[in-house]
């Protein structure tokens, strides 16, 4: 099915050597032929880049570039799609778009090409999200994660879970419709075991959400500690720019400063905070209150304590937290001290610190990724949590004196949750599976 013709610049606008403009929908090839000045019946070879001049409707030349025809359904959107590769900058792509509008296209809304790809079954919602993530990625880890999701690993896993629920519903329907059959109803123990294994699958996926979301969004790493501990110096050293003010005056940093950082290929948001102490200065106290909020939200706190100094009570209690790493600063002044020694001044110990941070935050990712595809968004987590809750509610109704109708109701709701997640909304399919698998009419 072809919907109306949309056009958009597929590359970033601004000065560039090349730009790509694409159109998709009804009469895409008609519009393209007009831009090329070709006859209405001129052949449009599929998926071959053709060098040709582009014109406005009155024949005014726009550019000379490559045009590629993608007949649907073998195209990104599943519709007839044409890509024009032209010179970049502001003028040429703008003129080309205007000519396409004159030829019947309208400007696409954000994400509309990908939306059509989903509607036409080329990709599912999970893969559409992965395309967005790949475009947004700034680190290798994020790129790898997005590609893995685009590959369909997560989709396959979710579809498999969904299939388990379809089968479960089929068993339950049999139980509901034919309780008096000769063979008797399906053994409740069998149904319970199936439900248990579907729940285990869902819970295994939920177990990956924490890390998956961390990779996609970046981990929050907070530099904290007493005033003058060397937090801002370390912040600057890790960023490799003098971003935060550094002075010998305790209480220099007041506002929390954040920066995105690629730490050995892993995404981190690093925050430098106001030094923790009892202060009578109103502004400093406000800053310290913000520091505490950051500490509460941190995926990892780097507690900065000058090398060789004993931890005081507050530091010791922070250090005991599960997501704190004690960093011994100013190691150049105390070379014989113990601990994770770093010097912002000489750079000594920084690579080891980076390794320790990456390991603490992301060490499990690779191990996990081999076992299970990862959930990467709150949307995934919410939908699967909901599905799991529904299945849990189905359980009591699977006891011998339970009501299979109620059990089926909850399983159906769990399935609806998965359907929404993957982007499938075809209820007829369940009916189809029931009849196909059980030969009820026999
Ligand atoms: N020798 C040496 N001095 C350092 C090092 N790191 C920081 N300093 C000095 O320690 C003092 C405090 O450094 P900052 O980075 O401002 O410390 P801070 O923890 O951000 O302090 P507040 O913002 O006040 O909480 C400055 O005089 C720095 O030059 C280091 O690795 N070696
Ligand atoms: Mg500071």
C-alpha cells in the first residue's frame, strides 16, 4: 500500500560536500522522472546509482548528481523510494527539495520514513528505536549496542516470548472450550510450567535493563569529596581541557559542572561537584545540597581523598557505599601512599583509574550481551514488567480449582503488553494459532 509522497533531506543541513534527499510514497518515480526531465515511461532501473542532471519544472538546472530508484517493497520504507545524492550546502539541497514539492511531494514529519518502514513491516518498533540510537550514538559501545538491537536479536527474543504466550493461550482456550473432552482438560501442571518458563524469560531480559539503559544513555560518574581534594583538577585531567576552575582556595567549585566523555569507548557523563563540608556560606551550602543530589543519582561516585590522608567518618561511610570508588589524589605529593593513586598534575594513575571506572560500570556488559540481548529503554522495561505482573496474576487461576478464563485474561493482557512493545497489534493471530495448532474442528 502506498501512502502520500514525502520528501526530506536525509543528511544534516549545512556546508558539506554531499547531501542526500529522499522521497517515498505514491508516484515517487513520477516525481523523480520530472526532476530528471525523463519521459513518463522512461525505465527506472532498480537499486543502481545513475549519474544525471536534476532540473526544476521549467528546466532550470539544479545540480548533477546520482539518483537511485528503490521499487517497493524492497526499499527502506517498503514503498517506492528514490534517493538523490547531490552537492551539499544550503542552496542545492533546498532547490532540489523545492522542486520535489512542486512535483507533488510534501515535507516528511520527523521519523516519518522509519515510521512507514514499521507500518509496512520492514522493521519492528524495537529496530526503529535502534536506528535512532545508532544515529545518536557517540561512543563505540553505544554503536555496538544499537547495531546489535538493529540486527533483530532483541526482537527475536521478544517474539519468542510472545509465541510462548500464544501457545499458552491456545492451551488455556482448549481447557476452557473442551473441559469435558474424553482426554480431559490439559494438565494444569503443564500449563503452570509453561507460564513459569515464560516468566523466567521475561525476568532474564529485565535483568539486562539496568546495564542496557546505562550504555544507551551514558553512566553518571560523580566526583565528590572534601573541598580542595582535587576534584576539579581530576575532572579537567579526564576531560583533557581546563573546564572547571581550580584554585588552592577550599570551596572553589559551587555549581555542579557536567561533561560528556568517551571513556575508552564507553559513554560517561562526568560531574564535578562542590566540596562537601559544613559551611556557613549561603551560596556554598546551596552548592553542597546539589552535590548531595548528584551523589544520590550517581551510577558511580569517585570519592576523592588526598593520598595518605585517613578517611574521616563521612568519607568512610560514603566509601562503604556499593557504587563508590575511593580515588587517592595528588599522588605526586605522596608517592608512597596506598590505594588507587592518581595525580592530575603529572597524569600518573589516570589510565588505571579509567580502567577501574569502565570495569565497575560496564564490566558485565559483554558477559551479559553474549547470553541475552539487552533492554535499552524505560519503555522496554515498563512493558515487560507489566507483562510479568500479568503472568504472576494468572498463576493462582491455574491451580486445580482455578478459573482458566481468568488465567487466559491475564495472559492475553501480558501479550498485549509485548505487542505494544514490538509494535504488533494483530489479535486475529492468536485465534489463527489456536485453530491451526489444535485442529479444533476435527
Ligand atoms: N600537586 C598536586 N596538586 C594538585 C593536584 N590536584 C589538585 N591539586 C591542587 O589542589 C588544589 C585544589 O584543587 P581543586 O581541583 O580545585 O580541588 P577541588 O576538590 O575541586 O576543590 P573545591 O572545588 O574547592 O571543592 C589546587 O591548588 C590544585 O592545584 C595534583 O594532582 N597534584
Ligand atoms: Mg572544585
